[in-house]
C-alpha cells in the first residue's frame, strides 16, 4: 500500500461475534451443501473480500467490494489500495497498520473500523478484518474482509435487542432444533422448570421434564415443524423440579423458526404458568357442579313417601359425585318411637341400615351394615360420635389405626382396607332440630381426600334429605295407624249367610297414596236375608278411615232395621251430610234366599257385575244416584232375580280405575275375567286383584263376591 501523510479517525475495535453452526450442519464438521436460495446472514452484512500484494496493490476484488465501494474490478485491480480508498489525512495510520500486519508483528491481524472513500466522493465507516496470507512460494498478501459499519451495528443492535427480549421476558421461552433438542432457554423458563439452562442444552423434552405429558407436546412440535402452522395456547399439566410435589398448569404456544431462505431452523415455544387461573377455573367449575348437585337433590330426593326409596335416592345423589360408597342409617329408636327429642344420650346407639350405594362392585359393600339390619355401636365409633354431637365427623386420611372406629368389626376393617378406603366422612341427618340418623361417605377410588368444601356439600345434602326421610317416617307412622284403624273397623270374619257363599278382599294403597276409606260388610238380617255393602269414602288417611267407620256402623244399624236399600242410602246421605265435607259412594244389595230375589241401590258407585251359568257376565244397569253427602237427592232400588249359581261382584274404584285407560275399557276387562262363574270364589278374588290391581297401588280396594246356593232342607219333624 502506498504511503501518505494523514491522521485517520481512531480505529474502533469490534468484539468478535460468537461462532454459529449453520442450520442443518452436523457438530462433527461434516460438509453440508444446501442449494436453497435466499439471503443469509453474510448476505445481510454485505461481506466484501479484498486481497492486496506485499506492496499494497489490489490483486483480488470481489463483486461485494464493488457494490460496497462503487469501484468495479477494472477500476480497482492493480491500484494501490491506500490511494484509491483512503483520504490523505488517514494515510499514515493506514500504512502503519498495513506494515504491522505484513510484518507479522503481534497476532498478524487487525480488526477495527475506519473511514473509506467511495467512488462517488463520499466517506463511509467500514468494519475491517485484516490478516496476512502466504502462498506456497513464500509470497505475502493481505486479506481484508470488510462490511459497512452501519449494517454491522444494526445487526449487532438487533441481535442484542433480541437476546435481551429473550433474557428479560417474564414468559418462558425455548428454542429446540429440528431434532427437538434444546438450543436456547431463557431465565424465565429456567425458573419454571427449576433447572439451569445448561441442563437443558442438547437434551430432549422428555429427558428434562419426565413428569409432564411430553409425548403429546413433542407430537405437536413435529407437526409444527412439518406444516409450519403455529399451535397457540395448548394446555398441559404436570410437575417440574421447580415444584415436584404439586401439579402445575401451563399455556404453551409453538411456532416454527425459519432462516431467511425459509428453511426450518427449529421450533420456538413460549410457556406461561397458568396454575392460579387453572385452579380458579376448576374451583368455579366445582362450585357449579356442587350447586347443580344440590339442585338435582331437591328434585330427586323425596319423590315418594317411602322411607327406603327416599334413603336410596340420597345414596344415588351422593355416589359417585361425592363419594365412592354411601350408607344411610336411621336411629332405630326414631322408627320405633322409643326415643326422646334431641340427640341420643345412651352410651350405645342402635342404627337401622336403610340404603347402601356403591359406584362399582367393591369389598367395601360387604363391610357396611346390610340394608334392613340393626347394629349397635358405642362411643368409640365415628358414626356414634356424629349423631351424639349432631355434627359432621371427618377422617380425611384414614390410617390403619382409624379403621376400627369406622368398621363394625375386625373383618369389616380388613374388607375396607382391601377396598382402599382412604377418606371417610359421616354427616348427621337432622330434621326439625332432631337427629334421626347419619349419612356415611367413603372414598376408595377417588384419590382426593374429603375436604372442608365436601363437608359443607354433604351437610347440605343431608339436611335436604333428612326432611324428606322424616316426612316418609311420619307418613309411614300415620299410615300404619290408619291401616290398623281400617282393619279394626272392617269385619274380620263375616257371619255365614244362608243361601250365599261369600269371599272378600281388602288391600290398602301401597305407593304414593295412603290408607283410604274403602269398606265392605256382610250383614245378616231376619228371615235368612243378607245385606251386602261396599263403600268408598273420598280422601285418605286416618280421617277417611274414621269416617268410614261411622258410615259402616250407620249402614249396619239401618240395614238391621230391615229398611229398603234406597231408604238406607237416604239415611246414610243425611248422616254423611252431618259429618261435614264428607262424600262417599256406596252400593247395598239385600238378598232373600227364599224368594231368590235381590234388591240393589247405589249412591254414585260403580255398577256391580252379575254372572250366571251359561250366560256372559254383565254390568248391572242400575240408577246411579248421587254420592252420599250431596244431600237431598233421592235414591232408587232395583229388584233382581237370582238363580242358584248366580254371583254378584261388588268392588270399589281402586280395582279398575287407572290414570292412562278409560274406565269403560277397564270395566270390560273386569267382566272378561268373570267368564267362568263356577270358579272358586277365593280364586276369583285373587285373579281380579292380580290382573286389575295396578303395581303402584295408588288407591285402596274393597272387593266382595257372593254366589247363591241352595238353602239347606229343613229337618222333618
């Protein structure tokens, strides 16, 4: 390079950049040839190459140098570089640097920035890397690698900014190469994963985080690499070394990184810890689920007044939403009426098992008290403590030492242990301020122990169910009293009647209804006559049964006066009116065996059926009359001749009426069952009840069947 007296601008040292491996290059140093086109990093920097001989003449000139300095190869080759490219005031400094490089003093190279003259007369700062070269014959050359300083600074600034964004981002960031191995991890992700960046580098996701669902995440990464389509906001849960004892939740976004030529470099991932949001959303969802469960309980518990059904409904609500197994037990003293108000005061408490519900077959069902059995437990048992204190008792973590206080005996404790019982909760059933039983809840499959929220939910369910159970208990108590009264008021063994064979049945209502006011009677009258009476007091319960008793007594008294059936009904109507708000239907038939004649009158009652040998059964066409209690309505009796073997079937509406079939269809079904007038009367009663009585038994039934037979011959004197 030629000499010149000048003072150049102070060279600006530039630190060397980190070495980088091109995308796809192997660490082993193997050659990688990629025909893809597009600007690479060197193209962005505009790297130019210039070679000078020992005298400073330009011997090689790259196209990039022509673009950077404006001189073509023809302009530059053979020229002294200092004269062509350096202003006069900088010549001395440049020549000294050139001499230092060519002499081999120091490192034999130089890096820095100084101004270069462009062909258009302007001066630009350029970044240089200069080094000495030597050919096979010992000739020396100077190689200059140069780029525009503004471009280099812009790239350095962009790189520094990118690295700072990555390093200072509160969001976890990672870059994985095309083999899904970590190549970059920012500090935020180090904190999330609980591992330094060095323990990530070169490792796969499942090697770093074995307790996360890495299989699905890596599958998603491979899909992103293949398609280039990002996958934002993927949700995943698991545990990391940062908090190995607690589950966390993360939102993961994946996108592909490409080089300027569009070649995949790897996958970038952003990770945000959303554990608190996840817990909040789970808590909200759980609260909604519990509210729905309580609402469901309001609808599903107490659909009947059957004590056992109501207890089973509570079990069905509790399992499996709240527990894996539920038991419902009531204090036996509550059922028998041998208790005083308030919590049990005895040292031991007797329980009667009402329901057991399990989510699946399990040995635990064999460990609890069977439905219908009675068990006596002392104060060492958790369930006794629950009903005595009238508060829930929670054993959140059941240990081996806790099993004897939960199970009924050692064998049951072994069964509960085999079933995997790990959490137990019992809640008192309190109705109208009185403890009537307990709800027991066991968890065997559900891994979570019962907590405070479960106690609140179970208490709410128990409170709602307890009222329904208590209603069913009181209903059954009153029903038993009414049934006892009803059976007491009905004839137990009607007096044998001359000329008549008689069979009868009474069945109380069984489901959803109560004991009603149906009755029948067989009244012997003077002259071998017999009065047959069937009636039905509208309503149910003890009041209906008591009213029935009054009307039956009045009917018997009036009939024994040998009044005509129509007159008897007129007097009964007056009696019913006097009882107040009482209505009843009734049919009375008085049979005279000596004349073979029957007089019948009805008060709003369904027509009797007559059967005769050789003739089809028929519904008697009688004046219907008004029900008793309407008042002031006349009644009319009809005379009917009966031959030997004829039979009359008197019944109440509970035998034939249903909610979904017309009464005419049901009456035809009744007559069809009576086609065999010679069938034994007891069999006839059983047949009619079996075929016509509805399974739910919503109304009680009174049935009376009478068949005429010859009178015994009078003994000769």
